């Protein structure tokens, strides 16, 4: 007995359409609300990591005019002190090996943060 190909095609199209429509709605929530402007990612979705309220793994105190770069590991929580200002940051990045400190502390000195792979998670 041969299956009716038009029936099989219609059924497969219905299954595909019913499963992909909810996924498309989840992928573009801004378009669903009528707002086509892309919202910046915050919290754990931010590309440079996120501000943390927890205890830092270590503290970096920046010397005025002496510090040019800082090295940290991915998934490490570090407290950075720049004069009177400070921030506790978790470097949850992927594919961003360096960034300026001014991304974390606006108006900060010209210091580059190098994010290295965490040796605990290597291989």
C-alpha cells in the first residue's frame, strides 16, 4: 500500500509550522511588541560580563598613572578600585580577550583589561 504523498506533505508542513512559530516569537520579542529597536543586553547576557554583589576572588588597586593593563581570568569575580570609585565585576565573557576599563567604570584611566582563559576549565 502506497502512502498518499500529498497527505504526508500536508501533515509534515503542519507539524513544522506549529513547532517553529513559537520559536520565532521567542527569538524576536521586540518585534512582537512593535518595538524594532534592539535593546542592550544587561546582567548575565552582557558581552563583557556583569556587576556582581558577591565577594570578589581578589582586589585590584590601580595606581594613578602607573597601571597600563590588568590580567584576569574568565569567570573570575574581581573588585577593581580606581581612586574613590570601585566595582565588583564577574568576567563572564566569550570571545572578548580585551576591553578598556572605561567600559566598566566610565571616565576611568586608559587601562586595558586582558581576559585570559581560566585554567580550571581548560580541556
